[in-house]
């Protein structure tokens, strides 16, 4: 195999670190094997992005910022644009880390997706309580939502290109999830949030985001939701399919393509917003989606690859990733972005969900930032054409 070494700023930093003697702190290769990058390989098809955790945004994950900037042309804050981080107390907004992400993206020519304006998780209790700790009324809650969305989406107008406006509002059967938002505001809360976001950032793409949307019942629920919103003239531009998948689910991978088609037919684009492909088994009773309330005790037999990812498992994962990208490429007229939920296996949330302390390998760069067989399989798939 030929290795094309390009002399990028990153290589210069690498040589400098050798001179200064802290090369060990830079585990990622100077340039990925063969010089291949997602951003170049998928140019003209769709954006390819990654979620960045706080350690990456703050430059505390050696080599990962450089790797992300070379490989991706879209970013999402993994946690730092959630309500609990942006407005932990009423009226006290903290934008430092979110600002750093937006600056990093601008410096590297990346599009930003804001995640997330309204969610039932990671929202501080004060949002739903009055001064006595009782449930707040409809009007004050709408006001709080409006203030939050206006302040956050307004601040990043023109710099955050799309927003996950509402996240995970559906149950697995496609009905609306019981949440404080639904209980206090009624089913209209989704339309309200989209209207507020559009008002604050009229150019931004507005996304409804959820997990397990490949499942037929949940797909049908999302289609109903999109159609209702559009019938009311609510500005919604895309459905975000999170895509937290594994080696055995989706059982029928074609369900992913069916969902892409169903959402496109209801008049919106599709963005793959949180892609990863776990190799570890799921415990009995897990819905295998991304329900953060699931938490199982650590079992050693469900953590089989502590010493490393076996080649045959890496190959299986690569084949599934290639199959998925095949669907995305077949639907490139409907899919505008594919974002991985993290950059390297070391930083993935899957190491701690639905069980804390496992060693999973769900992404396409390994713990040292080196491309895995999955990376090569995906690049091969796009190079092979449609
Ligand atoms: O990856 C995120 C993890 O670091 C956080 O602890 C968790 C709670 O805020 O959220 C994870 O990201 C979730 C995303 O915000 C929404 N979809 C499911 C993702 C994985 O749980």
C-alpha cells in the first residue's frame, strides 16, 4: 500500500512535539493511512461529522482535535449545548465551551449542529418548578422555553447551521413520550419549540431527533409527527435518525433505508445524527436504543474484549458499517449529513452505557486515533461508486 504523507500543520506540530520530547502525548498518526479522509471521500454526497466531547473541545484529548479537523466537515457538541450546561440556573447562561466548539468549527470549515434545545433529559429541575418546588404552570414554562431558545439559538445565529430542536419525544410504539414537557404544555409543545427556534435563527435547519427510528412503529410515529407539523405550517426541515446500532440490530438493516424513504416522503430531509455501531452484547431487557434511564450492573461475560478487538469482530463491524453507508449513498439525495457520535473508541459513551465500565469499540478510529477496518470499508464503499 502506498502511503501519501502530506505536510499539514498537524505534521509540523508532530515534528515540534518530537523536538520537545512529548511525542508520546500524540498517539494519533500524523496523517491517516493512504491520506484518505471522510471529508474528501464524501464531498458532493453529504457532510460527514463527529460529536465532540468536552475533553476534545478543550484540547485535553491528545491528537483528537487534529484528527477531527482533518476527517470531518461537520460537528455536534456531544454535551455542551444541552440545557443543563448552557443554563444551569435560571438566567445564568454559560457559553464558554459551546463558544469554543463554534470557533473550532469555523476555523476548520465545519458545519455545526446545535444539540439540543428541548429534551426530557439533562434539563435542570428548576425549569419545571415554581418557587415552592411545585410543578410550574403552562405560561411560565413557555416563557422559560422561549427565553432559552431565543438566547441560545439567537446567540449562534449564522454560526450554528442546524438545531436538534426537539429530542426523543416518542415512545417505541410511536406515541408521545410522557415527560414534564408534555404534561405541562400539552402535545403542542413540539410545534411551539420549532416556531421559537425559527424565530431566533431563521436560516437554521430545524431537526426532530430520535433513536430507534428504524423500528416500524416508531418510524410511523415520526412520520405522523412530521406530517402534522407540516400541515400546521411549522418550520421543520429534517428528521434526525440517531443510529446507535450494534452487530445484531437493526435485525433487518433495510429498515434503515425504509425509514429514510418514509421521512423523505413526508417532506423532510434525513440527517444521521449520532451514528455508532457497538460490538458488545446488550443485556437482556435493554431496548438497545439510547434510553439513558437504562442502567445494568456490570457483568464480565458482557465485556469480552477488554484485551482488544478481535479481527473477526472488527471485520463484522466493518461489513455492517459499509452496508449502512451503502444505504446512505443510495439515498444521498435525501441524506444531507452523517455524523458519528464521537471520534475515537476511547471517548465513546458506549463504554458506559447501558453498563458502566465496559470496553466497547463502536467508532471507526481506535483508541490511538488510528483508522479501523470499518474506516477502510466505508472509504472503499464510497470509492466504489453507486
Ligand atoms: O454521549 C452523551 C453522554 O456523554 C452523556 O452522558 C449523555 C447524557 O447527557 O448523553 C449522551 O448523548 C446522547 C444524546 O445527547 C442524545 N441521544 C443519545 C445520546 C447517547 O446517550
